[in-house]
């Protein structure tokens, strides 16, 4: 049983703040400053270039990959960390297309995060081979998986309203017609119990700065099913993916039968250090407990908002089993209302045109936080505090 009062003490959240935005950027682990200082002083300063061997920098992508893999039921040696999620989406979709050379349809949905779609558009333009990206409503994805489709690329949890895809059913349907699936876990990893082995997942990608709390810009990850490791084609063929990187062969030869073939180049060891520190917290956490507590807290939050905060409309699924770990409400002046909340120490976020999102993250959020946030939200709505001039100006990042 996970002790959430203990995990709460592992994060350095400013006094008085209610942080309901772990679905966008996780808070800083208390051990992060010491860890980064140790890296600077005891690794980079003293070891310099020797650190690639003496501090295992070269294989850190794999070591961290295995730790993340353990959170999604992946076997060791099937997950690697590095680069950004956009890059990993590109890699995975390109690899999936290579597995179905006669097919030209990539299926996603119009609820997917735009950068996933942008990366596919870029890939299509680069290949110039007649590929088509289809983006139906999320509810229609399953029925549009046909034998025309080469790759199904979906994000399990909708970044706006938290709606969940049934990934096991989607993967089974895709495989039945000879398509592969790229599963974006951006809003799943660290929030939901996941089993890539049980679901027979082909490719999975995700980020580590949200629920895993790796810090701003922390690296992404990619998973490849063991059955594909010897044949998957790395479209971005960097030297760290070479069979013998230090032979400096002018011709690329991917590492055989290893996830290393999905590596690209040099990564930030400072970022890896922070991620490693964040993952230490997960050694004491059970994801089934996280999911149960998230549902408990989110159900209470929804109930309180609907009874005390008039004018807001729930746009997340009302069935907790059909949504992820954030809750979304619609409000015409959602941006201004969120700015008023932030000014009073309740940190959620906004998604255009009118969605207010609240991340329910049990590692550091409890019932008292929920009650406090709803009280402040109710006051803002009742007294129309959101109408104040200071809340009307749009920031660069909204």
C-alpha cells in the first residue's frame, strides 16, 4: 500500500500553494538540488570525459529506460530514454510505416495533441509517397481501423478533456487488419496502470516531465516490442544507434536485436540526473494505488465543483474509468478565471478556447488541497474576481 503522506513530503512545493498541474509539469523532488550538485561536482567536474565510462553516462539511456519500462510492464532492454516526445513520435511512426510498405494511411484523431499530428505531417511531406493522415473524432477511431491503415497513432488520454481510449481493443483491432500501433503515453505514464506486454503493444512513446516529475524539458522515451527489435528501421539513424559507434564506420549499421537502434546521439546527463532522482520516488509507489486515489480525489473534486461553482460545465467523462488523471471544465472566460486562481495560489492550467484543466496527482495532492481549491474557485466565480483587469492580459504561454 502506497503511503501518500510520505510521497507528499518528497516534493518541494511552495508553502500555501495547491499544485493541480502535475499533468503538465510535475513539481520538483526535494532531492533534486543535491542530486544535480553531486552530478556537477562529483561527475562532470572531477571525471570530465572519463564519465562516459566511469559514471556509466553512455548506457544511462538504457538504465533509465528499464526503470520507466518497469512502470508499464515492459521487459528490460525494450525501452530507451532520450530526445523529445516529438522526435520519438517521428521515429515510431516512421518505423511503423516501414513495416507496411504498400499501405498509405496513418490514422490518428482530432483530439490528439497537435505536435503528434505536426510530426506526421512533416514525415508525410518528407516521404512524398502519397501518405494520408486521417483524424476522425476520437470516438470513431476504432471503426476506422481497416486494412488500408499502416499505422494507428493515438494518445491514450486526451490532453484536453481527459477522455481515455481503450488501447487494448485498438491494438487488437489494428493487429487483426495488419496495422501497427503507436501509443502515446504522455498523459498515461505515472498516472495509469499500463501493461505493454499484456496489450501486445508495438510502439509506445511518452514524456517524463508530467506525472514522472523529471523536470522541465526532461527526456522522452520509446518502447519497442521485443518481437520487433531486430527488424525495426530507425529513420533517425544517429551514431549512438550504430552497432559499433566507436568504430566510426561511415555506413550505418543498426545495433542488432537491441533497443539501442532507437537511440540517436548525445543526451543531457544533467537532465538524466534529475529524472533518475524523480524515478527514485516511484520505487515506493504502486500504480494501482495511484489510480485508485486519483479516482477518489477527482470524484470528490467534481462533486464539489458541480455543487459550489456554478457556471462551469464538466467536459471530462463522468465515468472515472473513462478518463485519465486530470479533470476538465468548460467556462467561457476560462483563461481569466484560471489566472485569478493562479494569483491565489491554486495552479491549474488552460487550454484554448475555454477549457480549465486540473491535474489530480495523488503523490502530492490530498483532500484538503481539493477543498481549498474549490473554495477559492467558488469565491472567484461568485464575486466575478476573474473580471479584474490584471487577469485579462494573455501571457506568451497560456
